[in-house]
C-alpha cells in the first residue's frame, strides 16, 4: 500500500493555477463582451469568446448578477494591482500616476452597462461601490504621495476627490463622439504639476 506522502503534491497547485487561469479567461471574455454589447449579451457569446461551453460559465457563475459582480471585481483588482507595478516601472512617480489614471479611465469608460446594472435592485451589487473605493483609493493615494514626495505635484491632493473628479469627467464619454474624456482627464493630471 502506498504511503500518503508518496502521492505527488504538485497536481493540486497546478490544478488551482489552471482553474484561476480559466476563470481569468472567462472574466476577460465577459468583460470584452460587456464592452461590445452590454451586460445583457447572450451567455453563448461570452462562452464563444472564452472558448468554453455555456455550461462552464454557469458552473462558475450561476446567475448573470454573479458574472457581472465577478467581472467588476476582476477589473477593480487589475486596476489596483497595476498601481505598484507602474510606480516601480515608470521613470517618475508622476508618469506612474498619469498611466494609472489612464487605466482608471479605461475602467470607467469601458464598464459599458455595469453602472446601470449596479444601480438595479439586485442585492449582489450593494457592496461593490464600497469594494471599489476600498481597493482603489489607497492605490491612488500611494501614487499621489510618491509624486508629491518627489516634488512633481502639488501636495495634499485627496485621492478620493481626484478619482471622483476623473469619474465625473468620464460620464457619458462612451455615448458622445465629440467628447474626449481622456483629453480632459489629461488636463487635470497635467494641472497637478507643482509649478
């Protein structure tokens, strides 16, 4: 009889890594489908984008609300994770801040339909705004603090106020071709520079 210690331990972590990768593929496909067609896009279209069967999506996300929440959280996590990476890889903290705000604008402008869905009566969406603030305000604060410490921007900029202002500049950007939210946000970021 084989000893339990003889069983290879590498299969469980690999399976978990595969499951995480598969879930990321599903979430990326759903996000792309939401951008292209809104949150009411047929699940079969999302499955086709992800290269999986419809049953696979329902196994991971039993309801559309579950999928919307997961996509939103996935995008928030990607934006949160990008902050420290940009700070480490950018030539200056201000450049990192500008690049992160650019990603934040992408998130805001491309969450086509997510905002409307989250204002519905579905209880699954209630905690998402708090989650969004809890994850992203500290990242923005870290970038602002680094840029201020380097003397690149005016000190004491409130991260929540900046994010709120950027969010307000992005309202309606997807539906008005004459309005360039990214350009307006760029002016705000340039205006933070210490003179």
